[in-house]
C-alpha cells in the first residue's frame, strides 16, 4: 500500500486563469461587484462539503465584523448532484433558505452579500473567477483531497493573490499549510478567518501564496503520475 496524493496540472491552470480574465463572463462578474472583494466557493452539491455550515459562517462574519459590511460578496457555485434523492433536494432547499435569510438581514439596495448559483461553468471560466477572488472558501466536513483548493492557488495572480480558507478535514490541508486552516464546525473561527483574509496585507498574501504555489509546481499531476508508475515498476 502506498499514499499518492493526486494533484493538478499547475502550470496549465495558471496560464488558463490568466487568459480567462478577458472572458466576457469574468468581466461581467468583475463589473457586477462594483469594486468590492469576492469570496468564492465551488463544489458539487453534497452533504459532505459543509455548505450549510459555510453559509452560516459567512453570516457570522457579517455579524462579528460589522466594519467590513459591504466590502465582500460571497459567490457560492454548487452544481446540482443526485436530484432524485430526497436528502439532496432538502439540502438544496436549506441552502436557498440560508442564502435568503442572510440577504434579507444584511443586503443593501446596491449590495447582495450572498450569490448562490446552481449551475455548471466551463473550467476556464471557473479559473478566471478564482483569479479575481480575494478569498477562496474550501470548507468541507470531510474530503479525501479537494482539488478546488489546489486550483484556486494555481489560478491566482502572483502580484495580487487571494487567500485560501481551507478546512483541516480536507486532504489538501496537509500540503497547503500556508492557507488559513479552519475547523468547518467552528462557525466563529471560519467567520474570523474570512475577515482576516479580506484584510490581509499584500506582502503576507504573496508570501502565503508563493509557498503553496511552489509546492504545487513541484508536486503537480506529472510528478504524481511518475511517482505512482515508478512505485508500480519497482513492485
């Protein structure tokens, strides 16, 4: 038995994200923010991804850090999964209610705190969304790896990178330890991490991002493939 943590095509995603900035959908998202920072989450709609906890943590962020009200918009993309299963339909309804409650309590005429979307986007478009985000929220209750965390890091602008808020219960946390690591059940802790990420100085953002990006460059999908096949050949 061997452990072979899978990775991503780091260089390809970095190039793809840089090119995606000029895509019409990415430009529309940027314009719609009206200069506000973006927090983004991208998942398959599944109970293991900690989405209700993430939505509640974001509302806690708004309540615990009123000085930041209006500064950050949270976009959660959750493609529908297993719509024929009652529990997944109930999860979707719960998230719609949580998003509506947060927006009803905190929205302003020119600002909607939570944007909740149940649709797929082409991968190049998603990498463009990642690149323009100040905060990446990857807070599953349990995940073997979670490649979204790695893709978010790879997609960042080296001159102005965003901050990854990552669950300690995702396998990626063992590699991306320069992220802001959180317990997804600790809503106040996640809320405070969002606030820290939103206000983090550029120098610290660059330092944290560089450590993770360099790791992903060394341990990309090609290195994973070679490690696996080398071990197989030796066996």
